[in-house]
C-alpha cells in the first residue's frame, strides 16, 4: 500500500488547486479517509495530486488508485483523469490512459508499469483535466494507491 491517507497527506503535494490537499472524511474507498483537493474547472485546465521523491517500485507490474469527483460543479463533458509516473533522470512520463468522471463519478485506475524504470520512480500521482464546457469549483478525491501484479 503506497497511500491510504488515514494519517494525513502522507507527503502528497499538488499544483493548480484552489484548496488542499488534505486528508478528509468526506469520502473514502477504503478506511475512513482520502486525499482531497479543490479545483476550479475549465476546458483544458490541468490539476495534479502527486507524491515526489525517489521511490522504488521493483517487483511490481501495476500501480492502482481510486479517484472520485464531488457531486458539485459543472463537469461539462467530464473531468479527465490519468494515473501517472515520472521515472528516470529525464522524468519520463507514463500514464494509465485517460478515463472520464462526471459529478459524483468514481473510477479505478490501473497503470501498467512495463517499460518503466521501476528502481527510479521520481513522481507518481493523478492528473485531472477539464473537459469542454466545464466550469465552477469542485473537489476531487484520491484513495487506495497500491502497487501490485
């Protein structure tokens, strides 16, 4: 288990948020807490919740996380989400591919770690990006970040 957020943010950071991140009891997929960030949505806006620092994923083939959007805000065509890693000295990006959530929607993301330098993970997290006609503020949640096979 990489992150459950039961004891706080567990070292996770953010960019392009209007609030957070913090550990919250507003929603969780496991336990009683998750990581929350508040974002202002617009078409093409990008927001990140992530953990930086050298991490070793050796022996694992998959990274998983559960992501949810709050029930408020205008999601327009949906809020795009990707689970990603940056690895190696050049911070090479690999992601799970895009999924879309709508107001109150939930998705379980899985990233295949093949081709990733597992001994040199520099950052991992979730990218959120606004769809067409998206507007307003909402909250996004991340929970149950796990490594496995």
